[in-house]
C-alpha cells in the first residue's frame, strides 16, 4: 500500500484540522459562557513622587473602595494587596487641594476593568517640610 505524497509539501489531513477547530470552538464557548461580575475591594491609597520639600498633613482615607468588573475566575484571583490606588504628587504645590480619584490610578489584572472608586475625590493638605536638625 503506497501513500501519495502531499501536494506542494503540505498535508491535507482534514480530520485533525476539524478536531483542532472543534476544540478551539469549545474553549471559546466555555470562556464566553462564564458570567461577567462586579466585585468591590478595599485598596490602599498610596502616594508617590512627593516633593522633598513637602509633607502630607491632615486626615485622608487610608483605603479606597474599588469596584472591579470581569470574569468571575479573574476576580477570584484578586487580593486586597494586589490592588493599590497610586496618586502621583510630582507637580503638587503647598496648601490644600482636592484630588480626583479615577480608574486610571489603578493597574488592574488582565481581564479586569476598574469601574468606580469611592470616594471619587479626596482632600489633601501639603505643608512645607520643616528644617531637619
């Protein structure tokens, strides 16, 4: 029994190709059948790039409530420590200011989307740093 060589050096094994297509479709269907959910997490409020001549004074929240949307398998992997609200104070000036907190301040895991932060705004006071002895 002889087998004819494939034309142009390519194999025409349609059975394996159809099996691979069927597996891909099943995986796609399983992924898209998982519901999208929203969960709320408490995330720490962190400040970076604080000018060396300024210091934060007064009260501000230590944590922020973060509402995240995504597939339930993705959201189950999020821990409180994996989310942080990072506020950049590089261009901050002395005095009282109101800072808007938005989804762009958080880097969520792949497959998750930050929907809302609460509070959406904080008041922060920056005072000149006193001379160090």
